[in-house]
C-alpha cells in the first residue's frame, strides 16, 4: 500500500496535505519531503489524516520530525481529521494529549522547556 | 476458513528490505481474517514494528512465523542480526522521532518477548494477541479510548487463572 499526498494551498500562508494510504518506513520520507515543501509556502501546515489506513511508530516519527522542522522555522503543523487507526496509534504513544484534534502549537512538541 | 478455525500457521522468509514491512502486514492480516477487525489491525501494527526493527537492525533475511489457535494470534520475527531491541525506561521525549516501536508493542500486545538463538547472534521477537481478551473486541474500535489490553491490567481472565502476569514478567526480564 502506498501513500497518496494531495496538497491544497487554499489560503495564503496555510497549506493542507490530504494523506491517504500507509505511513511507514517505505513512505515516511515522501511525507516529510511534501511537508517541508508545503512549509516553505506558509507558516501553517494542516495534515488531513482521515484516509490514512495504516500508521506505525515510524510514521509517527515523521509527523514529529515535520513538527520539529516547522518549529525551527517559526511555523507549525496541525492534524485536522484523523482515521481511527491514526487516533489509536497517537493514543498508544501518548501523543493524543500532546497532539489533540484541535490545532497544536508548534512549541508544544519541540521538546523546549 | 471463517470464524473459529484453529491451528492456522504461516511461515515466510522475507528479505530485510522496506517493502517486506507491508508484506508482513498482509500476511498477518490474511491469517487473521476470522478475528475482530480491531485485533487484526493491532496485529498489523505490531508486526510492522517488529519488521521495521529487523529491516533497520537485522541481518539479510527475516523469518516471519504467524500462528492462530483458538483465537490466540502469535507472531514471531526471527533475524540473524545481533542488535537487540531496547525498551526505553521513559516515554520518549517529544523531540525524539524514534524509539516508540517497542512502546507500542508493550502497550498493545497481550504478551511479547525476545528469545536469543543458541550459539548465534540472532534472535526472535514475538508477540501474542488474544482475541478473547481484547476489551475492544466488542466495541466498534473507533474511539480509541479504552484500548489498553496489557495483560497485567486484564481483568477478564476466567475462573482462578491469576498467574498470567507472572509469566509476562519472566518473558521481559531476560533482556530488559
């Protein structure tokens, strides 16, 4: 299963990536690359993960990497919709409180104290 | 085939390349067609973690063995690599983008462990999921709110079988 990434640059400074498929070791880099590209166009990147059928810890790592890159550039990443599998793995990793369904400030997952 | 089938077994030798991670998920999903969807999905998640670790740190090939007996799914991944999975004591820092694989295995699997090869550097990492013990087996699985199925908090073991958590700790003490 592959990962399909559709970009919508619907507003100035705000891009949305709609993700569908699997996020694992095979596809994580394409997500990071697409996210970095989208972040050059604005300070807010929204990930629509409603159609993500599979994600594992490697995929979670790519989300965190994107968040870290965004924070280093004064931008932030938010997750809008999420599939049950995404919700499940965020919950198991304890990231659901860090990364709630609502907008998450970049600083909250950069590890800054 | 269908519900309630006992004694299914699959054994596959897979190259330790990234594409084998999805292949391993497909094998486990195929074996568990009679299991609740949430158990199948969790099994796919766990085997993805095991195979990812093998692809990163294992030898050239991995042996995936999956058995399903009376609702108990056991999946094992053997490789010849010397690297052992390490369980971090603390939840990974949010700035850390890796290290969550075994955290997932530990929280989702009913039991899991590592067995070292005799006289060689290889090892087998395995996990079990018990469909009968999954508290979310009767739920729709969408909310993700009550998914903790660690055996040490499992409360629905019937009758007087109260010794299961002890075995679990023995499994881990060998290498944690």
